[in-house]
C-alpha cells in the first residue's frame, strides 16, 4: 500500500492570486483550507506568487526552510512552475485546483472547490511518479545529447498546431475568459495556420506530423480525452500524432475526439514510448508547449524521467 501522509506537520500553500481569472472569495477559501488542514495536524502557511516563474522560486525556498509538503493552489501553469522549481525533490506536492484547464485535477478527480480539495489531502496517499521533460536535442535521433534548459511537465506536451495556439494566446484574454481563450485562439489558427510538417521519430518509427500530443494523462485541454491510453503512474508517454495539413480535417477531428473515436482513424497514430524527437522538415518556426505553457521551437526531444516527483493522490484515485 502506498504511504499515507503520516508525520507531515508543515506545509506551504503556493497560490496564484490570478489563476482562473482570480476570485473574490479566494482569500476566504484559502483560510478555510488552512483550517481544514490544521484540524488534520498540518500547519500550512500561505505564499502568493507575484509573477511568471515565481512559484518555482517559492517552492524551492519552502523546501529549503524544511516545509514537509508543498500545496499548489492554481492551474496547470502554476503547478508546472513548482515542479520545475524542485525537480527530483522528495517533498510531496498536492493540488488545490484554481486554474483554467486543471488537467491534473480532472485526471485525479479532485473537485474544483478549494475547501473540498483540501479535505482530501490528509487522506491521500503518496505516489512517486515519472515526469516528462522537453529539451533541444544536439545531434540526430532519439537519445541524442540534450542542450541546456530542459523543462519538466506533469500532464502533457505537444508541438505543431497546439504549440501555435499557446504561443499566440494573449495572457490578458486568458485571464479574463479562461479556457474560452484557447477555443477562440484555436479557431483563429484554423484559418491562419499553414500546418507545416515535421517528423516524429520514436524508436524505429518515423511519422510525418502537423500536430503531436505527448500525453502523460488521458485528459487534454477542455472536455477532451485524446491520449486515452496514457497512464500518469506508468513510466511512458502515449503519443497522438496527426499528419493532415487540412484545416477541414482538423474540424472533423473535434467531434471524433468528443466521441472518443480518434483511435479508429487511420491518419491519427498512437504510440507508447519513453522518448521521441520532433524535427521540422522545412524552415520556419514550429512551436512546442508543455502543460499549456509556451515552449521552444522545434527541434525538441520529449523524454520520460522516472521516479521524479512525489504526488499526493486522493484515495479514490490511487
């Protein structure tokens, strides 16, 4: 049986005041979460972020001070910053969903209610999981030496069409409209984006692509499940590789995705792997993203890093 949270007496709640558009009741909800955790014997202080990248710095400082648990109150972006602030650390991480997409919360069935989510933490179990990492490969093929500045991710990465959406997204519009901003930008990109081709190489497979989803979770943005064979607790990705350059074909993918029928289409390839390299076929930028945040241009390599994070998992998700 996975270990429980016995012996954990101190925690830091790192919260993004603007996650999910902010909320007038957020201070009250956080105070209630503190009381719930205190009743379980966990003294949790509050540490607000002040801007992009700050959550990782706060997490590293909290760990250095000896806090025994890091609780992230925010969305997938805030969680991603924390993970990158304490890579390989043994201090467990828990989640209070308060963001735009909240993919991990959906995957673990954590309620989108801060006090209710807080009540699950003391009853949760600790699981050591793998993370994904994205970097720029030096050389050719999977396993090539990677350049500096790798970035870890929990839920999903991608390149091509979704990278273009994330890179074009206006943060101010995202702050005001939440997940609707992704939909609005997505429809804009259907008209503007030229769907340039790149190559996805994994093992002995080489697949032409205009979009790749690199899944650690079954859930994707919004209501969709794309990499339905992915397993957060397994040391591998499931890749979904789309090859079409037709905007109309991508429109057809939407209802097929909604109906969970993508696996039946011959022009969508699903691959289980521990690593893959994405290299552009032509000049011109093709962008990547991880956990809904903009990343570098191709070429990139996605790899699994085993035994990389201790996650607090609700007992019904363990």
